[in-house]
């Protein structure tokens, strides 16, 4: 006697919008620390080193959780794992909202970092419940709403913290995440596991990757201060290489590795990861430098803007980044991911170099940041969409998780490098970086982004879907 397989349930528009609302809310919660870091440092009496730790701990946690979340989603079902993951995120948001001191706030941020794993789980659900053509557009919509949520959090965090308190800037988006998670649980149809694999969680690989990422961030953050101590810097680099080598060795031997290096060896995946990393390193220049330049008040440059003004200035960029997701999905379906990435890389390079050359008026930076936001959204959506639709359905979470981890690492590396440039460009006895430091940062970011055009050319047709 045989049984007829039950066809997967079709995702209704209401379920897709619930998924989009969750992406919007998590994006907002992810982004509230960056624009309010000076306020948090004052209220919690943090040193600059502690502030740097607070700004990157969510990214590090997200980079660790994302591949695990994608793998578990492929194994046990996207909806089931996503609901449990968002329960951890909601707990983290509430801990951050109630935090009386820095250690508790760090704990909340560690828990919140699990939110980065929500995107590959969302892509699993989209691919299982929608046909290929519609899934490309849906992935673009979800990606765009996550980016838009991040910009909305950046815009609103300052006014909320100034008018209410730092507690509310965590609490409000957390309430939205709770509501969206409950809505998703009711509207999203259950999905069956793709092809379950034996084996548990690769704890050794997770620990070694954690040590590798923490050491990398320490090297980037401390490089300007320890440049005059070459032995210390060399020691950290050796330690970084040792951790990275150990992680690769463990992953290659593990029965159920945390990150499937065999998946990374697939051309569609490693090319997307390489392009994503290069593009995000360059894009992070604008992400970090533009708000800093708005806020600084130097000799003949800068604008001395407060948090609320900065949020208003970044509004066009928020709109552009939000539109980039669905536009990127549509463009990828029509022209292919390679053409979309190449076009986006050109726009990114032009925007970054233009801001390096001309930044004497507010509108110069507003236009440049909007151009960068649009172009980056197009590129990342094309990369994620191409990867998600070029691997087996059961590997969607693992493959897109690798791309999203690369995105997080690219932004983290780029922000740390730009921070080091500003630190090196600050004269002793002053807390205002020289204008030349901003110019250098924009030029380096533009040059790195231009490098992605060479990568597109070398990788050839493998990035097209």
C-alpha cells in the first residue's frame, strides 16, 4: 500500500505580509544601538572600548547563529525553528529594554543577535510555499523590508531615546516583533522538513568560529592603538590564523558541521559570498561615515547635527533601501543577478567617490547616502535571490545563511576599518577627526566597491540565475 504525498500548502498574501512585518520589526530592533551609542555611553558610563564592544556583539552573535538557524530550518522545518528563534529575540529585546547596566544590556544584545538567523528561515518558507518566479519577488520584498526596518530603527531611535528614554527605544520594536511573531504563527502554513540529516550541533565548530570572529574584531578595533607595538599585533594575527585554521579543520572532519564547507565550494554559493563581502565592506563606509560627518563640527566641515536631525537626513536613504528589495527581485528575474550586481556596484562606487569629492552641503550627503542605500539593496537582493534559487530546495537555509553571514562580516569589517581611519585621523588632544580622514574613508570604500566589478567579471556567468 502506498501513500500519496501531500502537496505543500500555498502561502497566502496575508502570510507573506506577516513575514514581511516580522522582517521590518526585527530590522528596526537590530539598528537602534548605532545612532544612540553616544547617549548609551553617557548614561551607562561606558568607556570607548566598552562602546565598541556593545556595537559589534549583536553582529558577532548573528554571524554565529545564522548558519545554525538555516541548517536547523532545512532539517526540522522553517516555521518551527523561526518561531523558537524569535522567542529568544523577544526575550533579548525585553532584557535590553529593562537593562539597568552594561552587563545586562550586553546579555540582551547577545540574545537579540539571534534575529539575524530569521532571514534564511524566511527564505526557506518562501521557497517551500511559492513557485520559483513568485519566490524571487517575495525574497526581494522580505529583504527590502528588513533593510527598511533597519533604517526606520536608525531614524526613530534617537528621537525615542531623547523624548522618552533609552528603555523605550528597545521596548517599542520588541513589542512589534512579539506581535508579528504571533501573527506569523497563525497565518503561515506548516512546512515539512526538506531532507533531515543525522547528527547534532557542531559545538566545537561553533566555539572555534566564535573565537575567530572575536579575535578578528579585536584586531580591527585595536590596530590603530597597537600599530606601534608590532609584536602584539603579530601575536593577535597569529592567534587569528590559528583559530581560523582550527575551525576549517574541525568543519572538514565533522559529521554534521555547523557550516557546510562543501556547500561553500559550490560555484553559485562562493561567488555570491565573495561578492557580498566585497560590496558590504565598501557600503559600510557610507553606513558609518555619513552619520559621523553629519554629527561632527570641525573647522570648515561637518554640520553638528543631533540625533533627530540625523534621522531626518537619512530618511531618503531609508526609502531607497526599502524599495531596493522588491526592485532587486524583479530586476533579477528579468535581467539576471550578474547584470543587477554590476549595475549596483557602479552606482555604489559613484556614490561613495562623489561624497569623498563633494560634502560641503547637507544635500550632498543625503543624495549620496540614498544612492548607496539603493545600490546596496539591489546587489544584496540579487545575491541572496540567485543563491536561494540555484541550490536544492532542502539546502536553501544553509546556502542563504552563508551569504547573510558574509554580509554581516562585511559590514562589521568595514565599520571597524572606517572607525580605525577616523581614530588615526584625530589629532592628540582633540576628539574631532580631520576632514581628510573622512575623505580617505570614502575613497577606500569606493575603491573596495569598484573591486566588486572585477569580481563580477572574473566569476562570469556563474552569478546569473
